[in-house]
């Protein structure tokens, strides 16, 4: 995203009138959540300065500062492992640079997940042009497949929205850099990781051109605005 991110952390880049991460904060507050943990690394003080304690959204924000404590980002699983002392037993895991204005982070979905015994639950989206091969298939039971396509012949892309348990990350020593992808593939080979297709508007904002395209194409009344958890 450079040069845009030379002075602005990616989650603070504006999309349709507000920073990317604020869309998530508003959705969480709307759903009735009151506590959020944000992992920071690049230009992290700017995120803290911009979002503060979260009270303007009716939230309490805690920060897990990877840059200050470890000299840089700990990647997608290592960052969660560092933040575990701040997290409940089950929690939503959300990427701050995804734009999906209709996604609902519902307490009911979290409660059902907590009661299920599943180690994780993922939401998948149709493969975007920049990732045509996708990440996972979905089998007839609704479980993610590490290899191959499901009965529908399709593979899907991980939306970067999911539900997880603390125990999923318990084997990572705090401060370790570790990606989430290999852990998900390993878990899928060992058992069922439920996967739910999400049909709504979704963008992984990865280039200045993608950001500009969002600004040039405002949402319409026909945009899907619900997710089935």
C-alpha cells in the first residue's frame, strides 16, 4: 500500500468516509460487544492516538503492542498468542485491513461456537481476482478442506474473519513470530473446522488502486448486509 502507508497504518486508511478499522469497531459495538483487543506494530502509536480507549463507540479498547515489545509484527498467529492474556476463552478474530460493511459479528454466533467444542470456525468468500486458487474447499459436512475442492468443485478464500479458542494458540510462546495459515491447515487435517460461505461485499484492500476503486464505487441498496452464522 505504499506510499499511502508510509505515514498511515493500513487499518487507518479511509474507505467511504471512515478508517477501515472503524467499520469493524462500529459493527462490534452495534452487535453489543463492549471490549476489543487491537494488535499493533507498524506506526502503532498512530493507531492508539486515533482510536484511543474506544469510548466514542461504547467500547473498551486494549492494545497489544508488538512493535514496542518485540520490534515488529509477530504475524497472524504470533500476534494472537501475545494477546492471549487480554482475550476471553472464545473470541472473534478480525483483520483490520478488510472491508466488509455488511458482516455481523453476532454474540449468538460466538455463543454457539463457545458451546460447540470446535477449535475454530471460519468464514470464506468467493475467490477474488488476486487469489483465484483460493485457500480451502468445503466438504459435505461444512468442514474446511486443507487439500482439494469440496463436492461443489470449488475452493474458497479465507475472509480473515473467524472464531477461535485460546487453546488454538496455546502452543505458541509469547513473542514468537508465527503465521496462522499452517496452523489452520494442520487443524483441518486432524478434524472438522467449520467453514461458512459469506456472500456479502468483501474486499482485502491491498493496493492503492483497490482503495481508490472502493472510493469510486459507493455501496447500493442491493448490497448484501447479512451473514448467516
